[in-house]
């Protein structure tokens, strides 16, 4: 097996602008990833083959983005025991159709579902990184350090606000 990686599947290349948020987070943590356009409906055999191949090569988690019927994450989950994270894409009905299609999975075929759109794409990458961090202490420490830096930044912003309010 090769180095663990995250596989990102998108139902359409139109999902790329949203999913670039995932790429950025994974790059920030030096997490290897692959990106593929594959459709649960238009290319089901290719999707199935890719999932099986990625599993065999050491994929640690799958991130699946799709809009409308949004069955990609479910189709992937049906073919792997690795964690699958679904990112609903806003392509119609403000993304609610994709959200419901992604989150409403039958028992035994889980999909961890995150927010619609870019916030979801970011959180999917964070979640995949956390999953990998369970068995990678160095990666886990990077996550701890980022959380601490985020907290410090908020405290500094509040301190500056309080100074402005007290001196104004």
C-alpha cells in the first residue's frame, strides 16, 4: 500500500470552484489527495472501479461532492468501509435537495454529511484530516496547533475591540 490519501470525487467539474476549499485545507496539512470527476448516475461502473482501486491503494477517507440528487456519497459508501464524507452542492433548491439526498442514508451505509457549499468543503477536509490524525500523531499535532492559533487570533481580536471601545 502507498501513503494514505484522501480521495475527492465530484459529480461534475462544475463542483470544482466549491471543492477547491477542500484542496486548500488538505494542502495546508500536507495531506495527499486525489481528485476525480465521477458520477453515480452517468458513470456508475467507473465510480465503483475507482473506489475499489483507491481502497486497495490506501485511501483513508473519501470526500464526495454532488448537487441535485446527490447520490455520489451513498454510491461510494456502498462500495467501501472507509469513511465517506458528503458535501452537498447548491445546484438547485438552495442545495437542500442535495443535503437531504446526502444525509438520508439507510442504516449500515453511513455518510458523514457536512454543510452545503464551501463551508462544507472546508469541513470535509478538516474531518478527513482528523480521521487520518487518529493514527498519525504528527498530523494530529498540526490540528491541535491550528486550533490553538485560531483561538489566539479570536482572543487578540477581542482584546483589540475592547481597547477600541474603552478608548473611544
